[in-house]
C-alpha cells in the first residue's frame, strides 16, 4: 500500500503520554506509515494531564479541535486518543480526512471478537458517560459491563496499574461474562498485550487498535460521510458569516 501519515492527538497536556503513544504506535505501524503524536500545550490558566471533570473535558475538546484543524493538510488521517473521544464530531465536521476516536473504534472492534465485552475505566465518575456513549454509537447490547479499575486516589505505578487492570478484568470475566476486554484510556497504551496474556481473552488497546483501523481506511480510500451528520458548515447564512478565526488561536 502507499505511504501514509497519521497524527495521534493526546487530548491532554501530558507530553510523556504522547511520546508513549507515538513509540507504541510506531512499533506496530506498517513500514510505509509515519506516525506522529502531539498533545495539548499547557497554558497559564489551564494544565490538565488527567481529565478530572467535565470542565477539563470541554477545554480539552476545544484545544483538540484546534490541533486537528491546524494539521488538516499535513496528514492522511487523525486519531483522537482520549477515551472520551473529545471533539470527535466537530473535527469530523471540519476535516476532509478520516478521523477516528479510540473509544468508538474499540467498541466496534470488540463487538467483532466476542459475544459481549467489558470496559475498564479509571474511575466510576466516568462510567455514566461511557454508558451513554455506547448507546450513542449503537453498541449497547454488546456491553457486559463498564468497570473502574481504580478511583484515582493516587497515581499508580506501572506495576500497580497492571495489577489493578488484571484484577478488574478477571471480575469482568467471572461476574459479568465478558468475552473481550477494552482497557479504556489513551494513557494505558502498551498495556493490552500484558493484560491479554494474564486474562486469556482478547484485550483491546484502543490507541493501537485505532491506528490499524486508520491504516485500513486510508488504504481503502475511505473517509467519514460528509452528506448529513458531518456535512461541512455553511460559510455564510444570509448576511451572517461563519468566523473560524478562533481555530487559529
């Protein structure tokens, strides 16, 4: 297949996460694929490396949209690598290249691999919006459970994080009848294979899954439809013009 350039956006301000996303994606990318990862730049009034609340989420969505807009002509596809798929609809609306959210892609892939799947998420605070999101993407009947693996009481070490994920995954299998596990977070990139070896069922690393889905879409010449939901906004309605200067801030 032809050469491809894919941008992975880490929709928070942690550079380390972006670097790990880039490193892990490059390990599995096709030889003709170039992968770059970026992150939201900290500002004097905002720096969120962990999205703790809806206000953080809203700010991260706006910054993600700006990053995607500025890179729209430099890449063949863009991956939004936060498990809330922040800014996904606006970015798809604005751009003419394929755009994937790691959560949506993971849900649909998991549905292909087992009767029902479970999602492991960082805190019970984010289980309600994930419950709503699986309904929104039409995959609710395939969900066995959405289980928190911690409550963000402290930043877990890599070993403790792996242990928590495995423990939650086993509960999902034994108590919820899950046949597939999704590790629900972009910062968890690289943990999928470790967890899969321990659990013995398919475990989806959403960032890496999105990369391979994106490569396939580009190779097949496919992009999201632009005739209805993600149709490009009108430049002008009557005498009112649509001002996009905020995208360049």
